[in-house]
C-alpha cells in the first residue's frame, strides 16, 4: 500500500474512535463484563480485563459502573448474560470485514448485521471467509518524528514482537495480545505515548479504495459501527481521500 496514505488513515481511525465516545461507556461495560466472565476478576491473571479497565479509566467510565460490571461477569451480581459473536463478510471491491459483537440476543444481532451489509453494498459471508487474512495482535501507533532506533530498542526490550516503520515516518509496534498491556505500560513510562493503542485483527494485505468506492465503503463501515451490539469492526480496506 502507498505509504503516503498510511498516517492519514491512522488519524481517520482515531477520529472515528473519538466520534464513538457517546457509546463508549456502554461498550466498555460490556467488554469488562465478558472479560471477567471469561477470565475471572483478577487483573493480574486476566490481561483482557486489565486492558478493558485501562480503557475505562482513559474514557472516564464511572467506578461504580466498572465494579458492577466485574461482579456481573464473575457471577456476584445478576445481570444480562452477554455472548460473543463474530461475523465476517465482504465490502466494496471485495474488501474483507470482521465484526465483533457482544449481545444478549443472537437473533437480533445477526439480523441487524446482515441488514447493514446488504443495505450498503456488502455481503455477509461464512465463518473463516476473511479472517485468515488477519492476525490477532496488539498494535501501538506512533506519530512521525520519533527516533526510530530508540523506539525499536525500547519496544523490543519491553517484549514487543515487531516494530514497523511506514513510508510516511509513522511507526507500528506489534505485540502478542497477552503482552499488549505490559508493553504499552512500559513504553508509556519511558515517554513513548502512542496515538492509538488497541488489540486488533490486523490485515496482512490491504485493499486501497478511493472516490465513490471509498465513500461507499465508509458508509458501510459506519452503518455497522453504529449498531448497538457491535464492539469492534476490522477491515483490510484503506480509504484514500
């Protein structure tokens, strides 16, 4: 993919994430609940919960909401029983899309996600149809201008798997999902504050879309993102202005 568009797309992702702030509390409470349900309430042995709590702090989720979510997840409090669902499909130009959901009503969620795909020019596929093109990993994005050698040394010492230098001067630090929170904490302490930091499904190859195709793809992604049960959306599409 052309390097000139990399940083622009990273900034677009950040802007899109910021635009979801109104729904972020609900999504984080759901994530805390399912993380505690799957791995217990002890953050020292549950990296997924540790990451969810860090995001909750960053987004000023009230402490009472967090504590109740953990207790619901561990069974100390009664509450909605969320389950994880993943959908895969194709967008404009055959670009791959992965949609991760947390829901208390599978039938509703399937119908809503399928409707969004169909209405905006995509096609919902079968399990595994696009996920083989993605890698589950932690990703920290750093703006251009950082010393490459120093960042690489700090990241690798912290336990990162790889550091990628993009053509536009931005950097990506990749980690194993379980190591993400620790690597991020170490880099934060050393003054390397990332623009974006998350555990993602990272595409191995990207599909560049521009003009009308790019606009159609963005409408499809926005429609999926807006659904209440959707937690995360990943795509190998890169939309170029």
